[in-house]
């Protein structure tokens, strides 16, 4: 799987979903805060033999090297979520490059894997310039189709997450979720059941994009 990732075409375009009509969905997990729910998330995915995409910050890898290694060793795809989670729109070009490079370096060192070519902007903050600099560094900016709200809505329940994600589900959707959300970890088994019942297959972001190429 990691080898095939390199075949993705990097550009400054923004990706917020796949163009495929097939019932493929990419669940993505951003990691910047807690690592506590990670074992439960990994268990739910492993039980079904599924692989997803995890966007890690460099500081998160530094703080939770064991969790980061477990994610990589389980065969999930890694993406770059910056070093310290700043809004890239407020950084200089050079600061953006530094954020991406430091995270790539620690991912290689701790997980033995590259984060290229997938970048998820902290806070979703991005514009033309950010995407262009990010592309020069070898990354495609990956936004999302559906925000599960697991990081923005306080007291969200697993049922609310499942209901919301399924309400907006469509072929090629990229779903934003978070490694630090206990509600997401709890929701996963029922969410995966619901997706399966509707004929959806869960894939990595790069597999989704490859399936969407003309
Ligand atoms: Zn984030």
C-alpha cells in the first residue's frame, strides 16, 4: 500500500472528495490532541480488516510515539497534519515548509514511513498560496466532504456522529474524524455496520483518489 501512494499526482488543487460514482468512502482521523481513544479505533478497524488515513501532527508523534507506531504498523496510511497545528494561512512560505518537513522527519524516524503526499490543513485553514507551497513540498491538500463534528461539538454522542455521517454520505466522501475523540471510537463499530448495510466500502484517501482518476 505505501508504495502505491507515490503514484498520486500532486498539485495545488484542493481535494474535498473523490469523483467516483462507486460506493467508496475514506474515513480520516486527525491526531493533534489526545491519543487515548487510538487503541479502540484501531481495534474497530482491524476487526473488519479496514485501512484508513491518519493525519498526524509532528508534536503528536513526539508525544505519543507508541500510538503513532501502532497506527503505522497496522498498515494505515499516514498524512501530514503540520508540526504544531497552526493555521497555515497566517504562516510565511518558509514557516509552512518547516512545519511540513519537521513532521515528515519525525514520521520517518518513529514510524518508518513517509507522510507524503497527503496534507490535511489544521483548522481547515488554506488558500491558493498555502496549497501552492504545500504542493511544492510534495503534498496534496486534503479537505473533507463530511465533518463528523467530533471535535467541534461538545458532548456529541456516538449515535449523533453515526447519524450525521450517514445523513450526508455519498459515493467518494471523505469524512473528518479525530483520534482524540472517545465518541468517535465508540461510534466506529455501529458506523461501520451502517456503511456496510448501505453497500459502502471503506478505503484510504489515496485509494479513493486513484479510483476517482479519469
Ligand atoms: Zn487538526
